[in-house]
């Protein structure tokens, strides 16, 4: 097989990239290790920055998002038994939208199939070859048959555990990582959300977050140990913790629960030869700032523009700057996500100084318009560099 851009991974990054390339007249083939039901049912982030919504809208991928997404003009911080609203729209003129990542993936898979271009699920034994040349190859097994995909460029959009980053020579790759000493126990429940906007709560027992997937489904989180045993968390214990930390919630049947690890991770550079990393293959942020999918969208915007310029005969200039441009934004977002995480979570049972500093930080934040504006600008999404 021959294509212009070979794409590893059918998550938001790979699917969006393929769609943007198709609209620019650039051919691509997507290969994905998991099944279609798996990627369309995988519960992930659900908050989109204004820029992500605008990108999906411009790409013609947001019809259902605009019908079903929940636009939010603000968010709430709770600490010391008091609530404080941050007016995102009033401070920035922008808003965020709740729309499950799995729903965005469904929309993009449908759009891909509508183009008639290849999207192969359940591939096995994928491997990269000759990525330092101008003729990289991807080999893989599909339906029991070994295949080879020859291309001009490979986009590694296959996530943190994919093969793309591992294909880069160790001597050129720098890894920056922080693993946090806590995790999130998250649930989906058939329960009306307690607020039409997100609530971030700092409590003496630990962090909690109240968000939603719709007007009838709540998404709720509790800070827990990174090695938490879910079998020890009955529904009653979960609801008790949520009531205590959030000051009351609406209960309902819990139909999904899991533990989300907390990690900050960046791989530099995001390009080697004709291999370009995008999304979780290159970076992970703790979910406190709700930036995972939004960073993937930002990466793909730059990569799609660079590839479009390349195929229009404008050279490799933008592609050569891809890693530099993306990392500038990534580190700003990493800083924001780290700051939100540090301000709202309980790190130790034995450090009253830490507790008082966190409360002082929150008190300053909610009482300073300049500080609130700084939070709001980053929460709704930084401007794109390209």
C-alpha cells in the first residue's frame, strides 16, 4: 500500500488529523490496534476549550457537538465550606463546552468512513521502519495477512503506550515526568448534576470534582490513593465521600467507576526524521486542568498546517518547527495543570503548612480579578501559535 501520510492511532489526534488532511486534498491511511466499539466506548475527558470547539466546527465535525454539548460560561471553586464562581466568559469572552471525548471520536469515525478513505481497526504487530529517511514504512498484520504501508510521513497518534515514541532513537529523546502521589476515583451516575457548571473542591479529606456528561448524567471524582482497590469502595462509601467533600450531591445508579492515575509527562522532541508525535504519544497532563484532548487538537492543527504547506510545495519550514511550536504551548499547559493540581489536592496528612499555603492561594485567587483572569485565560484555552 502507498499513501502520503500514515497515521498510527484512531483517537482524537489521529482522526482529526486525517480529516483535516482530507479536506486539504492529502491522502492518509489510519491503523488502530483496538476495535471500533472499544475506541468509541472508551470514557475519557469531556471538556473542550473554545479553540477546540472552533477547530471542530471549522472542520465540519461539530454538528452533534453544538446540539448536545453543554456550554459553560463559568466554573466554581469550593474551599473552607464556601463557594466562589469564576466568570470565565466575563473575564475572557470565551467559554468551554462539555462533550465527551468518546462522542467526538464517534463523530470523527463516522466522518472518516464517509470519505471512503482507509481506517483499519484491530491491526496487530505494527512496526515502524526507515523513519529517518524520506520513505518511512509501517508494517502490520490485518486479518491474518502481513501488510506494508509506504508513505512520505508518519504521524504517531497512538497514545502513551503506543509504538511511535518507542521508535525514536533513545539518544535523541528526552523525557520529563512527574508522577503524583494520588489518583482520582471517578464515577458516572444516572443523576442530575448538582450544578450546571463544574465544581472544583479542596477539602481536608482531599480533592473532589463535580462535572457532567449531560443534564441527566453526573461525572464525579474523589481524590484517592494511586493503588486504590476499587472493591473497597462500595457505592455507599463513594456517595458518602462525595457528600462530605462537595457539600451534597444528587445520588443515582452508578454505571461506571475507575481509578485515573495522575502524571505529568513530556517527550522532546516531538519529531524525528519523518515521524511526528501528536497527542498522548508525546505528552500527558494530570486531568485537573482538563487539557488532554485540547492539547491533542492543538498539536494536530500545527501538524496539519505543516503538512498542507509541504504538499503545496512550500517546503519543510513549518514541519521543521513543529516540535518547537507545540512544546511552547505544551509546557504552558503543563504548568497550568501542575498549578491546579498542587493548589487543590491533599499531598500529605502531616503538613499543616502546606494546607495553609493552599488555602491562602485559593483565597488570593478568588479575591483578585487579575488572578481570576489568569486562571480563566488558561482554562478556556491559550491562543494558538499558528
